[in-house]
């Protein structure tokens, strides 16, 4: 194939980018235009690169650049990308080579990728041969649990663990109903999310950050909120909301990104019914894969995510091992300072602060 038949182009139009991305295998919602716009408001500069063969899109990479203060250098990151058919070894090599060139042109210390690609020996070899290394910093979950929505509802239910089917019926029997939320429900969702954070011991960002993310994705038609309510209000219209989830959407896929629940009324199993109704809704929209977004790196009961993993697998999901994030290093000395010395220093500060408390 000649160079005229294989072209690379920077895309600056939202409709063109999303339309092309939808045609490419393994396209993730974090490669969508809306996600790049969110990150642009939080210290990153997006660059969207499309790879063409005979004028047809075959690969895409939304590259985020963060400048390092008071230096000409930066770091590059391709969140859950690039997107392409990774069985096409020649195309994979072409995309990697272009990303390496861009990293040098952009004066990047390194470029990080974490493609939504099943872990295979061929992929690992292709990356290693070009000098890419497994990253010490995994930004996104690289393992996950997915559910096939091309089956009928009865087939999906039949594949669930019996206790999960029972809990869905129990929630309905106890008067839980599921309804869709809207943009003006974001504060309510965050209130429950903060309650969940305090209970389960994970850190969350301020509301303003989540409002930016959620509003942008909702307005782009790439997010959906679902609430579980008790059929009889307790004290007010908001008090009967006992759980909620938010899906992100792109093309034929849906991702369960955020979940929140009250400390009370957990015995009526609202989360089981929430997931089931979200799956049913997504299936009705033509979604073919439901991604539970996140699973342990090692399937061991000691892992902090193991309980969440068991909950997701109970719906009849399939554990999927993705390839971990990889870095291509341009400046070895600065990479060591950023990726090795900096984390050690920050860890020492956190330890010192904890001792001081």
C-alpha cells in the first residue's frame, strides 16, 4: 500500500472525529470528543489523530498533553487508546511509530497508552519490540467484567447467579422502582456518592469536577443516570432515593462508571435492580456490550476490589484481562525523575504526614 493510500490526519471537528471513531474496533468512550473537552478544562491539551487507508478510518488516537510547569517539556497520554484492530500487526506498528514521532515532536518525556485490548502475547511482543515498557502508573482499570447484551433478556437473566435473580425480584417486591435521572439531579447523585465514599473508604474529587464531567457527558448524549427509589417517600422527594448509577455510552457500548448508595435501606437490594434495569435500557438502545468498568489486577480475595468483582460477576459477566498501560520513554533521565523519584517522594510525604497526625 502506497503512502497516498495510507494517511494520518489531525481532526479538529467533533462530528468528524466521533463518526470516524465509531467505525473503528475497540473505540472507548474515553477516546470520544467529549472526554477530550473535559480534560482540556483540567490541564490537558487534546490532539485527535486519525489513521486512514484508502480514505477509510482504520485507527484513532486522542492524545492528551500536559505541560510540565516552567519547562518546555510535557507528558502525553492516550486514555483507553489508541483504537484499532490489534490483530492487524502492521497497522499496530504503524500507529505506535506515529505516536513515538509525535512524542518526540511534542517534547514529551514519555507517552502513555492503555488500549482497550485483551492481553495477548502478540500485543506484548509488538510493544516490547518497539521499546515500550509496562507502566508503573496505571491510570485506568486495565481489567474489567463485561456482559453480552446481544442475548435475550431471559437468556441474560438465566446466566446470572440464582441469588442475583432473587435479589432483583426482592427489590421489586420491597417497593423499589428504578427511574432515569437528569442534569438537575447531579447534586443528589454526588451527595450519595460522597456517602458511599465515606463508607467504603475511597477518595473522591470536589463536586465542581464531577459536575463538569457529568454535565458534559450528559449534554453529549453519552451518559445516563438511574436512581432507585422507594415507592413510598420517606420525608421528601429526595429522601426516597436510596441508590444511583451512571452509565457512559459510546457507539454500541455502555460502561458502568459511577455507583452510589445510601447507608440505609441496603437490605432491599436496590443495586441489583439498578444494574438490571440499566442493562435492559442499554439493550433497548442497541448497546451490545455492558462493561462493568473495573476488576482486580489479581483475582485474590485479599484484593480491595474483590468484593466488587464478585458483585459484577454475579450478573453473568465475563472477566476480561486487558493489556496494562505502556510507556514509550523519550527522555530517560526526566522519566526517572517523574515516574520513579517523584512517586517515592510523594509517598514519603504522605507517610510523614500520617506519622505527624
